[in-house]
């Protein structure tokens, strides 16, 4: 491509306007090294940076993933243990992470502070291009031999290492088995056939030398893709990249290309096991999924077309392929891996069912093929195609920081085209592709032909069966222990003492005090002390209160309909999680669930419902709030509010549909237990401390799981009673006089929305919702362990503390940051090998807790929890560490927001007492927290306070822990 200009040492290959972002797109190439760079110039002050490298491992040792971890463990200019974690405490980053996908490794961050941006940029560049990659950090992050008791060579040889344990936990779920199966079955011989994260059976094969070699080849500017976004001056950023990294390199030829997969002449099959619990009924716990390799992910137009098709086929309850699968009764929910995956060089489309009998996989395949055949010949519903296109348009329009900063969402929107050799600009500015699509649709059977060519006539197809295997966990453990025993048997005395020596050195090194003075940092004076004022316009529409937040929303209207559920009986409250699902997945106003699903897709960007507990700032009490929230483009405000009206005032629930919803919810929950382990343990612990914890456990925790299981046992004919209770919930919750509507929209939309809401409000029955029922007390405080088929543990100990406005609350938040960054990170992650170990202060709910995530230990971790308070008291708290903990706490109370979140958050804050004044006072107090305060609150609340604990883990781990410390758990039961 010919350059249109130059900037610094870069050629500008392309410069285009990005109207949707009020900015422009620049594509650059570094002239000497060939490094690629995309810059998005736009008025957003949340500036982002990312660099990623194609990494294409040829085995499952996890080399790319272990390298990602090791790169973050010290570099030439910043030779400290863990500059990355250290920087999280010296920064106000709105996002910092490192990610390993199947074929790239990325290092992204974002921040709103200009000084912080430059600090992080220096650290990221040095880490990625000049890491130390020391042998000890490879052993700590990857895998090493160590004796069970480090200094005792007779205590049994073990593998230890962060990634080793992370992947044990990471691969245990059915979802992970699906992804493994797709890679193996669809891309034989290519990098995708391997487990890029690392398979614990193969991780020990990796050597330190291979790791360094992999870095030297892949992490070179000639193999690098840069990305920047925001309102900062590009020249300045480029100059830093040049001086701190690129000027040490010359252009080289790096071949990280991935070939097109050789297409199959006939379809294949693959069975992949996942770990399941023995003694349970596993006869219907398989998943069956049909997959195809389809269009190149770099081709933005063809990918857009496939995305629309996938959306039409599967996105909601009314989508034809999804409906045919559910109606077949072969399973109860759509399989993991259903939909389009454009994170391979050639995208994969999949469709199937979970909760099936493995012997029925062929029948699932037949349903998929027959349905596609019918659609290809009979044609797709035009309205459903329109709705799918509308949905994609909505996604592009909305500038939301929810979940992930928008600054990085833009990168992910063009990543496929950027990386796989397509046109990133057209992927971002997809109006041209959209116009092209509309034209193609107008000319004939576009999507029908797409089904025919990319799916039905495409023989590069696989039938994947994901099968529960009750012996898998035990077999893997056996293999690991056998391998260790074989190694141990051959160890000479001198090798044994070397292992002891290495282990002790690593420990000593982990304990050693670090000199962090080389790392850049923000100062307390860099912290903005004021919160933005978010004014509202309250009004009465009929008898209902409506609060308008007029903000720049880029043409999207957000509406929350809120109501108080505190008056419901405990029995009805238990049905709220089900009611939330039913609310958007059933029929209403004479239309069935398919028609309602189509209306939701055609007119909104999504509608959701949830029951939440909202703690008050000053008193031991909380609101119980049921919220229906949704969003729509301004032009659809009318049909959107009509839809909300139908759902709140004329919801219809049929036994057959209810049975489907219950089965699908139960199936989803059961297949996600490996991912929900921490949430379940944390909520279980909290339920033992407070009333709101007890409610939360029933809304989101094990209590909810158990209710869902009980409901799943009921036949269709037994659901009449449940249906009448669901309708009772609805009519008690949605009442004209008691709902509170919160609207965030463009100022120009306020009057229109107010008028439209009048009809919704009139349609509701008069009267207030019932008065408050008795609040439940906390549950039995005995320490509890729950078993699940997991190779790891989630350990939580929780303490009761104080409310937000109490003078000790700011010190508790700083203490949590301090303990997490110092003691917990070192003891539980670095030494213990857990994926993470942390301390958290629930400042709004008056809770403090320690938690460990994907942890290979139980006893060891609780020992660390026991020592934490004493450690705070005895170890000298240094000024630098205190400052970092305060910076971290200031970041916690000032998260990145966008218009979709701002109005809603403000409305809640006003009701619960988290006013702007209170929050500014809290932040001010954070700055005044002293070392003596930390010691005092650690003594008061942790050493002498009331605590409870809960663990979710594999049964062997729990059994072993009870042998060590019988008193750890008074109750042990399956999850
Ligand atoms: Zn990792």
C-alpha cells in the first residue's frame, strides 16, 4: 500500500473518518521494523493501548500462556517480581490485563489519566519486548517439581505452578471440552488442534529454553500489532513506542501464518469427555454439536453475513433452528459452542443441544440438518432477518463501558480483519458492508444460498459429542501421580536436595523485600477528588414516579422499571430467579413466546429482569428491588414501551413453555458449576453473616440452584401452582402507585418518553405493593464445605464489619487492598499456586472477606487466612505500600462508567444514601487512612471479629483437608 504521509518513524497507510465515533481511523506501519499500528482518534478520555502478537504453538504445553504469565514477571528496566501486579496498585487503570487466545497473545490497558497512560505504556513495552524470563519465574508461573512439604524430600513429589493449576480448573467444564473438541476436530494439523492454554498432562513437558525461544521468535516488532485509542496526542505515544522498544530492533521475517485448513471430503465425528460426579444420573448430561468451518474471519462482509445468519438461526427462543432443537425434546438447552466463532482464521459455525443422551447425538445432527434444509428451500422470515440486522446495528451504536471498556471493544470489533489480513476499517465502519448486504438481500435468496453453500453443501463438518466421564478426574490424577512416582523413583539424593534447594530459594525470593522504586507511579495528588454531578428531572406520570437522566446516549433510550419485592413471602421470593427468566421468555397479550421474542429482537437492544438486594449506606438495612431494564434506539421508543406494557400487565405463562424454561435454566446451571464455584462459596459464606446475604444466596447462590433443581423435577402437569404463584408475583410487583421508573436518554427524548410511559402506567393495577414481610435472619454459621466434580477449590472466609458511613469503612477498604496486594497475593497465589488469592471489602454491605480462586489447597489457604490479621499487626507497614493501597481503594470507588450505567447508578445511590457528598467524603477519608488505622481495623474486625467460612471443591481435596484439620468444616455435602 502507498503511504499517504508519515508520522514519526511511521508511514501512514490510510486515514479515514469514523463518523459513528466522531473521530478518525489511522493505519500505520513502522518503517524500519514493519510493526503494524491502528490508531482511533476520538474525543473519549479513556485512552487505550494494546499490543498483540500472533502466537501459534505446535503442542499443548501451554507455551504461549505460560509465556504470557512470565513476561509479566519482571523486565530489563523494571526488574521486580511482578511489575504488572505492582502497577495495578500504582495506577488508576480502568482496564489492565493480558490474554492468550488460540492464536494470539495480547497485552491491553486503558486509563483516563494522561500520566498513568505513559507510565503503563513504558511498563507494557518493556515487559513484552524485554522480559527477564528468569528460570525461577518460569517455574513459579509455569510448572516445577516440589515436595509436598518444600523442605521434606520424603513428603511426596508434586507438580506446582500457577498455569498448571489454572488450567486444571479451566479445563474441567463442559464448555472447555466443547472448545477443545472444535479445535481438534475442525483444524487437524493446525495450531488450533492444540490446547493453547496448556493441558496439565503436557505442561510438564515444556522447558525454560523452549519458552525463551518462543519469545524470541514471536515477540518481535515485525510480528507485532499495535492499537491505540482516545484523545491523546498520537505523536507522543509513537515517540515513546519508538524510544522504549522499536529502536532496538531491525526488521525480520517471522512466519506465524496459519494455513487454510484442508477441507474434508466427508464429515467427521469426535467424542470428548468432561469430568462428572459418580453416583449421579449422568444419562442425559452429554452435549451434541454440529460444526462447520465457514468463511474467512478477515473478510468483514462475509463475516457480517454469517453473523446475521447465526443471529437469525439461534439468538432467541423464536429463532427457527433454536426452536426446532428445543422442540425435538432431545435436550433442554442450546449446546455450548452454538453460534459463530470468528476467533479462528476461518470461522466456525456450530449448533446443537445440551442435556442429551450421548447415544442421541446423531438425532440431534439430523434435526440441525433437516431444519437448515427446510429453511434453505422454504426461505427465512424477513422480519427475523431485519431483527438480526437491527441487533448488530444496535451493538455498534451503543457506546457502553459495561463489562469491558468501549475503548477496547472497538479493537475487538476489528480484530478479525486486522489480524487475519482483511480490512479493519470496513469492519469498524460497517455501513458500507451493511448497504452491500441490503442490496444482496434485495436481489434474491441471499441467506438461503448462504445456508446452502456454507453449511449444507459444506462437507467440512463434524459431529461433536461432549460426554460426562465419572472416572476422568480420577484417571488424570492417577496419571499425574504415576508420572510423579516414576520420576521420584529415579531421583538421586543430589537431585532431591536440588529440588528442596530450588523450592526454598523460590520461597525466599517470594518473601524477599522488593525495591519497586524503578516502577513509575501515580501520587495521591493525581487522584481526582470530585465525582461528576448527574442531575435528574423527576416527574410524576399519573401516580408513578419517573426520574429522567438526560445524557448523551448516542441515540439510545434506557428504561428501568423498578419495584420493591420486600412484601413477598419467602416462598414467592424463592421463585424470583425463575420469574426473571420467565418475564422475557414467555408469551404476553395474546402473543406466544416466539412472537414476543421477535418483538424484543426487532425493537430493543435487549430486555432483562432481576431481583437485587441494595444495601443502605448508613443503617443495617437494605432495599429489595426488582428491576426490569431494557434499551432501544430512539426511533423504536414507541414499540419498546408497548412491549414493556404487555410484559408488565399482560404476561401469559403456559405449562409447556414454563417446563422448557425451567429445564433450560437448570441445565445451564448444572453445566456451569465449574465457573460458578467461587460465586457459590462466597454467597454461602455471606448468608451465614447477614440477612441480605441469606436473601442473596437464594437469588444467586446455592439456594437458587436448589430451588431450580426442585422445580426441574416437576412434570408439566404439576406446574399449575407454580404458574399461579408467578402471576401473583407479577401483579403484586407491578402496581401503578408503587413502581419507580428510571429513564436515561437524550434530552430531546424526555417528553416523548414521558408520554409513552403514561400508557404503561395506566395499564397497571392501582394500589401499592404489600408492606415489608419479616426479613430472614442469617443462616447457620457453621463452617461448611460443598463438593463438586472439580480438581480445585474455592475458599472463602467472611467477616462482619460496618456500614459505609461508619468512620472505619474507608480504612477497611484500604486494608483489603493492602492485604490483597501484599500478603494474599504472595501466600495464596505465588506460594500456594492458586490462580488468585485476595481480600475484599464489601463497603456497601459491611462485609470483609478473603477468597481464593482455582486453588489447589484448602488447609494451607485457611492457614494463610488465620495469619493475615497478625501479619498486618506485626509486619511494618511501609509508606509506599500504604500509598499504593490508598490508590487502589480510590480506583475501587471510582469505576469507569458510561451513560447506560450512570443514570441507573445515580438513581440507586440516591435511594440508598450513597449520595455524591457521602462518596466524596468517603474518598477524602481514604486519603487520610494511616498505618495505625490498618492495624486497628485488622485487630477489631479480623482478629477479634465474627467470621464464617465456606469452601466449594473436589471431594478428594475436602477429604484431605479434613484429615489435616478436622475442625475446618462442620458440614460436608454435595453442592
Ligand atoms: Zn493464565
